[in-house]
C-alpha cells in the first residue's frame, strides 16, 4: 500500500507520517528530503538559485519516481498536489490523506519550526495566518481531491489515519 499525506506546511505530514509508517511496519519517505538528496541542494537553495518553477519540476519528477515505490508512506511537500496533475497521479497510485488543522494552528507550528521554508520566511504569526488563508483559497481545490480528509485535529492520532484508510476498502 502507498499512502500520500498532503496538506499545508506545518500540518504535520512528517510527524504523523513516521508514526503511521511505524505502526504499519512500512517505510516513511519525506518528499522534500528526497528532492534534496536527488539534486544535491537544499529546498531553499533550489528556490533561490533556480526559482520556484524549477523546484516544482523537480517535485513532479520526485513524485513520479516515488510513485513507483511499494508499501510506503510519503510525506509530500505542501504545494505538491497543487501543481501539474500531481494530485491525480497520487490518487491513481495510492491513498491520499489531507491533513487540515486550523490556520491558527498551522501558523503557530510554522513560527516554532526550524525548517527553512522559502515561501513564508520572515513572516510574523499574524501575517502568516493571513498568508495561509489566502493560499488555502487556491490550494483547497486540490487538497480536497484527497480520498480522506482529516480536519481540525491538533494532536492527530496515527491510528485514526490507519482506521480511516481501512474503512476505504
Ligand atoms: C512548500 C512546502 C514545503 C516545501 C517548499 C514549498 C509549499 O514543504 O516543499 O518549501 O509550497 O507549500 P512542507 O509542506 O513539507 O513544509
């Protein structure tokens, strides 16, 4: 089984993804880390040296490569379902789970996070909330194509994700 976790930056794809993968006894792959290893550059370096479009192309390539893997939980980049036909690729190849905490929760986590995220660098919490809400207006169309949607959970229980996946079949 292949599971794609999707959702905005800070929604907890990596944290929850690792726990789900452990419980299921399969591997977890973080798409951003995969892109960094394949391209020998960090995500911020790709953005600043080559621009966002180049990053999105690398992201699409990574998605296609990772979609050939079996039995894996993939923590996707926050923008990945919203470019090209990526969300359709994910839906065709596995189970998609959209994790959707409230914008306030996303902003608090992103403020505390040590990960450098070029799209939101230097924003205050209040600016972040507004930025997230604007971005979600566009991204929601793609995110909501997920087969499973989990809203408003602050401390998401990995078992809940597994139960919802089991209910699908
Ligand atoms: C992005 C999200 C990031 C990373 C890049 C762009 C986005 O991933 O792919 O900085 O467009 O939302 P995370 O969601 O893992 O932070």
